[in-house]
C-alpha cells in the first residue's frame, strides 16, 4: 500500500514525543534523525529531505507550544504542516479554457499507464463535470495502443478519433476539427511514449503542442520509480512547459518518494493520483489529506466524499429512516454491502479512519469476494418473508437455508448474528450515539485526537458549501 513503510517509520519516530510534558533539544534532534532516515529510505530526494529537517527543527525549537496541544503533539503538527507544504499545500484543478473545448495533452514514458489514465480522466470529467469528452489516439507506435483506447472509449461510451496516418500533428489537427463540429467540451490527447526521453519524442510532442495549444499538458508518472520520477518530470518540463502531474500506481508504492519529492524539486503540482486498475480509480490529490494519512491521522474527508459519490443520496436517506424505525432487513443488508463494495477495498477504507490505519488487528483486514458471495447465497436462500422479518428465523428454517445455500448451519448462524450486531450499531449511530465509534482503537490516541481536531477545522471551513448542497438536495 502507498506510503506504508514511510508511515510506520514516521509514526514510530514521533510516538516517543507524544507522552512527554516537556521536550528537550536532544529529543527533537533524535526525532529529526529518525524522520530523516525514514524519508531517505522512502527514496525522497536528498535536498528535499535536508530542507524538510531544517524547517522542522527551526519550527520545533523556536515555536511556543499552543495551549490546546502538549509539546509532543506540537511537533506532530509541525511535521504534518511541513509534509503538506512539501506536497503543495492545496489541491490544484485543471486549467479550463474560456471557450470549448478544454484541451488536455497527456505525455509520459512507456509503461506508466498513460492510455489507461486518459480513460480514467475522461470518466472523472464525465462523472464530476457532466463533460462530453473526445479522445484522440495520438500513439501510433505502440502496438495495439489505438485499439486499447478504442476499447476504453466503448466502455465509457466516449468517441475516439483515430486515423491511419503517420503524422501525429495532422491526426490531432483533424481530431480537434471533429471536436469543434460535435461541440465536445473536453479533448484528451493520448501521445506516444518512449523507454526514455529522446529528441525525436520531444520534437513530435512540440509539433502536437503547436497544433493543439493545450490548456493542460499533464505528465503521467509511475510512482514506483521513486526519485527517477523527478528527473523524468524535469526532462519533460524543460521542453514542454508542463502544467501538472498525474501519479499512477500509487497503491503499489510502499515508499512514496515520488509523491513527496516531485513538487518540491520541479514546482509542478500533482493534480491526480491513480490507485488501481479500474477506470474509476483516479482521485484528486489533496496534499493535506495525504500528509494526515502518512502520519496515521486518517482521511475522513476523502472517506466522506467517496461515500457521497458512491452512495445514492435518496437510498441513504431511506436506509437511515429504516434504522430509525427499526425496519432494516436482509434486503437492505445486501444493498448496503453492494454500496460499500463500490467504495473500494475495506483495508483502504479503514486506513482513512483516524487512529485505525496502523492498528495491527485491522491492518490487512479484507472481505474476500468469495465470502461476500457466500453471504449473498445465504440471503437468497431465504423466503421473501424471512428476508423482511429476520426474527422468524428459527432452527428449522436455518437448517433449510443452510442446505439451500450450500453453507454450514454454523456459517448461517454466524451471518445472522453479524447482521444483528451491524443493525444495532447502525441504529446507535443514526440516533446520534457515537460512543461506539469514539471508543474504537486509536481514536483516543494523540494521532486520533489531532486528526479529529484537523477534520473539525476543515469541516468548519467548508460549512457554507455543504449547507448549500444539503439545501439543493432537499429542494429536489
């Protein structure tokens, strides 16, 4: 998982400070040394690490302790702030043209997942901006690159422009004419890559740039290449004036050096990250949230946004009403399971909850697809009456359900017990009793408490926007 090694090392380095009433210069030097080693092992650029440690020590030694925090927590806050600054402080949006279409040119070396990322970005724009994009197949060298883009276009129901032509600039020119004719509001240009930067590649990309005048030139970089990613970014930026970075394969990078170095070295913002193979696996990069996750403080804002995106608002309201009225049944249980599956793997969701990310008992928790299929088989073996009224499930009915689903009676009993426990906990949360959540392992830890303070601060900052969204929803 992304940043896993770095996250563990940093938290270990800071853990010794959290319980102290007073921190000496020696304590700060010890923690700084551990943080420096953790960053270097994560393949973060040496100069970036040097500057980072210098800033932390200066802040830690010269800053008065805030009343609400003990000295150890103050150091954690300083590290959190400096990590955020290193990665860019705030999320950066795409440049939008004043006239349609907004043109996005995607560049990068071979093997970075560029063509797939074109599809992911098209899907993101359709979902978040109701966009009507056109994809232009500008990679005429890699075997099957055009076919791959066409397949992605079919999956998304998005048009793909291609030609049997060896002049990429001409293909792009004709593709833009097609977009103008069809009033597409976004054009995404997939370009060719190489194993390394060469003069021929750059000349071709410059000619495409001269024809397209892109509003965004985005470099797609493999996060797993570490420090090499910053060198690639500098190489492309020297010739093309990049506007931003998309980091792919972040889920496979346990170190995180590319994400931490690239903004500080190149000055280019990371705009999106790819974490997975699906066309839905593209996320806006939020430096402050990423810093919180690295330090084990969770990322509740992203978790809430994922829930808002993947949950149907009307269904969620209906479910909450059922909880209040105590009419939640097995049909609803299956619906809820499907909704949670849409949000992604359970271990990734848990990492976003403050204090739980590195809890040993929850670290690698997963629900295998096979287990979900078994639960569904048990529910589907029930009669409509049994699904709607779980209280009538006596021993003889349970034996029949076990035989019908091909599962053991013990498994059926366990699933019914889990359903009842889930129902009780969700009822408490619906009624506003957050005691269960507040007592989860790690929530009362310094990291957990700081995460909740940070989340509350951000929530207040965006309160007006949320209230407007709620009013819009209720007026429908």
